C-alpha cells in the first residue's frame, strides 16, 4: 500500500505531465508569433494586409477614445453638480431659517425653497439614470471588441507564420528532390553496388519531406480558417458599432438638454415666486414705516398745541350779542386764512334781539378742524421731507425700462415707476458718471444712482 507522501508525489507528477503539452504548445505559439513579428519588422517576410479592416480599427480606436473622454467629463460634471446641490441646500435652508414666521407669506416662502430641493434631487437622479448609465453601458461594449481585435491580430500572425513555414519547407523539399534525382542518375551510370541502397534512402527521405509538407498544409488551412472566421465577424461588427454612434449620441444629447431645460425652468419659476414674496415684504415694510412716522408726528403735534381754555369759553356767554358776532367773524376769518380748504361755518349764532350768549360747541368744532388740518399738513410735509431726504427734488422722471442694479449704491426700479431726481451730496457728485442721476424711488423711498436713458422726464 502506498504511503501518503507517495500518493502526493504521484498526483504532482501526473499533474505536471498533463500540464506539459498545453504549456509547451503555448510557448511554441508565442515563440512563433514573436519570430514572425521580428521577421516582418526586418522586412524578411511579408504581412497579410487588409486596408478596409485597418480603417475599421482606426475608427474604432478614435470612437473608443472619444467615448472614454465623454464619460470622464460627465463624471466630473455630475460630481460638481452634487457639490453645488449640497451648497445650495445649506444656503437655502439658512434663508428659510432667517425668514421669520410672522413675515408675509412665510409658509409659501418655505414651500418654494423645499420645492427647489426636490427639483435638485430629481434633476441629478434623471441625469444619472437617463444619461450616465446608458453612456457607461455603451462604453462597456468596446473592451469586448478590443479583445477580439487583439485575438484577430494573433491569429493573423499564426497564419502568416504557418504560410512562411510551408513556403520554406516547400523550397527545401524541392531543392533536396533535385539533389536526390541528380545523385540517382550518377549512381546508375556508375553501376555501383551501393546504388540500390542509396536510392532507397533517397526515396525514404523524399517520403518524409512530402509527409511533412502535407502536415504543414493542413496546419496552414486550419489557421487560415480560424483567422478568416474571426476577421469576417469583426468586419461586420465594427462598422455597425461605428455607425450606431449617431443614434446613441443624438438620443443622449437630447435627453441631457431636455433634462437641463426642465430643471432650470422650474428653478426660474420657483425663484420668481420667492422674488415676488420678498418684494411684497419690502412694500409692507415701507408702508409700515410710513404709518409709524405719521403716528409719531400726530402725537407730537397734539402735544405741542396749547390746551383749550374752557373757562374763557364759558365767559364768552356773558358777552353781548354784538360783541359775539364781532369775535365770531374774526375767528372765522382767521381759520379761513390759516386753512382755506376748510368749509367752516360761522362760530356765532343768534340775532341782536336775543340776550343769550355764544355756546362753546362751535368753538370746539373749529378747534378740532384746526387740529385735523395741522396733522394732515405736517404729515404730508414729513413724507415729502423723508422722500427728499433733506433736500428738495429737482424734477421727477418715469421709468421707460426696468433696471436691475449692478452695484450696491444703484437704484432698482420697474417700468412706469416714478423717481424724484435730487441734487445729491458732494461725495455723490464726485462718483457720478456722465449719463447717471441721483434719485429717490417714490414707492420704496430708496435712494441711489440710476441710468438717465432708462427714464423720461415728466
């Protein structure tokens, strides 16, 4: 019975013997291919050429390089978009936190920002699914064809090597047959006793050469058959692959730009709504500021006006009718002179026959009218003063085109907006370029520079 070590040795030996033919055959193939490359490079042997196939290979390599570059740049583009999405999400989340809940349309503001984040996610997912994955799938077709091209090149080397080996064997055989024929003739003419044995030896050598030639021919036919089958397969597949690039690229480009268009259109729509919300916030803030200023001015007016003396009003009842009429006429003229737009009635009443005095009610109504008039006039004056910001405007202009400011000190306005042109301070005049004016927006009460050719004087 064999020991374990003997069994292991036998298994190793049998494995080596089974592997020897395949390794030897592979080494012989590589040796023959290397030899054929060297001989073709030195010009000692010819190479089987196929100009059409060379064109196919050139197109294939160019196409493969272009697709690889496109895939590489697309990956860079998508990576940049993913980073942009992260930055955009962080920034818009901060905007949503900054916009306070009690401000106008805060729910709609948060909703539009959330919609932008959803559009970003859909946009990147669609680019990955409908653009990147089909491109990767298309690119994966090239390695398989590349392997077949390399295999076809090796089969061509095998075929050329077999062809040249057969040619050399035929040349040597024909040369040896000629020598044997010449030797047989000489031996026959000499009548030597060794002629019969020499002829038999020559015949045996000739048979061996012919057998070798037959074997080489069969081997050449096999290698030619393998080469031609692979060559025909590639000659059909490579042109189809090259022509299909038009269909693939057109579909891919259309999908890419369609996805881009939809995404940017949706973003523009959402950001326009955000712009409208912020504009509404600006208008309401401006109106709130104007209302607060008017209320403060009214309080100051009421505080500064002298109080009404009720005792003096009661004493007026003791005056005579004539004196009352004179005083009432004087008060009416004073009110009319101070407030010409007030439709005040005579303060006094009654005839000269009546002994009754003047009541306090007309005086109180006139005083109320004076207070109201003063409040309105001072409020209007305060608004004009705030619009002019300390200086009287020169004239007013109407916007003929909308303008978006490029600098922080420029004034934004829409078409048909009214702007009051002011003289400006010395520092503002120094920075003022030709064709630019300094003005105050009538609606937002903002002050800034604006181009003159965007407006017309009214």
